[in-house]
């Protein structure tokens, strides 16, 4: 009898733990899904990397990840680390109840739904991509301007990858109609730290990952 009671207690505890986990996930999803209702303020930036009037920030993500580089011959045939295309792999989080919760994955993929800003045919080498961790909506974007790291308060860390303004070149809803990133018009990459191309000598075909952090701000057209 005692054994049965212990088993029942353990089962009840597992159910309660599962319920709490589901409830926290639901709260986190609600927090991000309703990001439009939150007050997100992007820092003041130089005009060259500020989205044009008529676009407002609605979501911020704090990224941690890496930039991937490959060693290729330069114009003189000397092996060197390529700056483009650098291949990002990062996770973006936001704080929910004081804890970091993943909201977006950042990577490179082929633009599956190009818009009027895209250059056709789309690059088979891929474009910078952000995908919602909740509804799998996506935005593809290409850099339109940059400032060097260490030249502005919004990009203070010398020797890091540049801070960027990127414009959407494609958007896609999630398979069930998710729209978190489907209306993004511009993305800012600010407060970069690390991620610059290696300065060491290399051999052709060699690859290397350079860790970095950054803050990403997502904009959409004003209604």
C-alpha cells in the first residue's frame, strides 16, 4: 500500500512539474507573440544605419553565437579569410521573468519568398535569416549600410564586426499562419562584441568560427 502511495505521489509531482513547465512556456510565448504591445526602444544611431521614417521597432533580441569564415585566395592569389560571406549562427533571447528565453534563431538560408527588394535570381549561397522560435515565421535581410565598431555609442567595441542596417528582402509566415517576423521591414545589428574575421595566416579551404554577441532590433512599417 505504501509503495502504491509513493508511486501516486511521484506521478502527481511529475504532472505538476509538467503543468508548470507548460504554463511558463505559454506565458513566454504570450510575452513574445504580443511584443507589439511592449515598449521596445532602439538606441539612437547614426543616420546611415537608422531605418527610414515610417518604420517602428517592435522587438529586441540579444544574440550569442558565431560568425563562420572560410579561407580563400584573394585577388592576388594569397590565401586569406573572407569577410563575405560570413555565415552567422546565433540564438536570440529576451528576458521573461528575469530569465533568458530563446525567441529567434539566426542563420544563413536561401531566400524562399523574395520581395521587391531582393536581387533576382536569389543567391544560392543564402542570405542572413531570422526565424521565430515560436511560430517559425522568417525574415531574410541584406545589409544596406554599416558603421565600424568603436565609432558610436550604439557600436562601442573596437575590433568587433560592424553594426548594420539590414533591409528585408523576403518574409514568410509560419506554417500555421505565424506572423512574428512576417512583416519585418528592417533589422538593426548593434552593440556588437567579437565576431571579426581571424587575422592569422590560413590555408585555402580552412574554416573558423569566431564567437560574437550583438543586439538585434526588428522594425515594421507603421500602421
